[in-house]
């Protein structure tokens, strides 16, 4: 990662945080801080991530921005998803267009 990338990332994350703090002032209700709320937040975040990623693959407008993630010489992903081979072996398996192995990170 270059220093420019780090600076831009910090600035954009800071701007997002400022917007979220501003929006928080206009909240309609509060969820609380219990264990159930924590696990509900995990499930909701995973659900939203799944649909964001799926829309990125299926809607042409969003695919235009997402395709760079798939066309890189060195594959990078935000989240790892391991596709297991045979009982923990280091064999690779082809799933769609993505080559994965137990020892590598990949997300199709």
C-alpha cells in the first residue's frame, strides 16, 4: 500500500464517520447494547454484504466498478472465503472462474 492510498482511505473513512455521527442525531429509536443486538447486527451485516456483492455481479452498472476486482493480475479480496479441497489437502478445485485451494484465500 502506498502512502497516498493510506491518506485517501483515512480521509474517506473520516468523512463517512462524520456523516454517520450527523445521521445518528436524527435516530428514531435505539436498539440497546445487549448480546442479542450484537448477534443480530452480525447477521444483518452479513446479509447486507451478501446482497451488495451479489448486486455487484449481476447489475451491469455496479459490475462496471466491481470488474476491476476480478481482472487484477494479483487477486485481492476484502474477505477471504476458503474453498476446501479433499479433507484438508492442498489440492485445488475449480469453482466457476475462480481457482481456489485450502491454503489460499479467494472469493468468487
